């Protein structure tokens, strides 16, 4: 009986690993305006997904994110900011206030989702997938974690809050992904 249970566990574990290796295209978000954002619509394009908050000490990174967007939009880079209140309750109370804050203070033109749970039982599947793909260290510990997704929908690299969006490190990775056929 123990052998059967072990075999079942082994098979189940393999299935879970295979499922975890799926790409980002299986996830959807809702925009700050309530419209569906399907990551599968961005197949063949690099994506930068960032968990954000309007009242965080890193909020000024929105300006650098907009610089990246303007620099690489013509090359197909999709930037998706995901506001959340999960880290220090640093997000505004409504989607309308988040949108107004971001457009008024940073004139953002990249995609912005509705306020989204990242951790816990209600955490968005994208962030659970990040943890499965890259491990515990990659899962957001604070606001402004950055996830670079390649043209195949695979997690290429991730960066903590302290890595500036317009850093050489991130720019080099984006250029490499854009150049990859």
C-alpha cells in the first residue's frame, strides 16, 4: 500500500510541476476601467508585469516605468501595472482614485489593472504561477516587484522593489528579449 501511495504522490507531483511550467498566457486581469485584459492577446510580445501601490515609497518608479513604456512600445513591449493593497495598505481605496492618481501624477499610458489581491487565498493566479516558476524568493515581498515575460510567455527574470525600472539590468534584458526571434 505504501508503494502505491508513493507512486500516486510521485505522479501527482510531476503533474503539478508540469502544470506550473505553463506560461503567462493563461492569465487574465481586469483593467482599472473593468475591461478584460487577456495576457494571451500579447503572444509574441515581451511583457513587464509590476505589482504597484500609489502610496508606497517606491511609487516614484511609475515615472521610470513610463519611460520604459515610451522607449520600447514601438518594439512591442507590454507593461502591466497591478495595483494592490497587500503590502502595507498603501493603495488608494478605489480603482477610480488609482487611475486618477497615476494619470495626474505620472501621466501613465501603459496598462493598469484594477486593485488586485496578490497574496493569500484570494491572490491572483499570475503571482501564484510566479512563485511556482521561480520559487519563494521571486514572490512579491513588497510593492514594485517586476516580472519580465519573454515572447513565449515564459518568466525570463524578476526584480525586487529596489531595482529601478529603468536600470541597465532591466533595459539589457528587454533589448535581448526584443531581439530574440
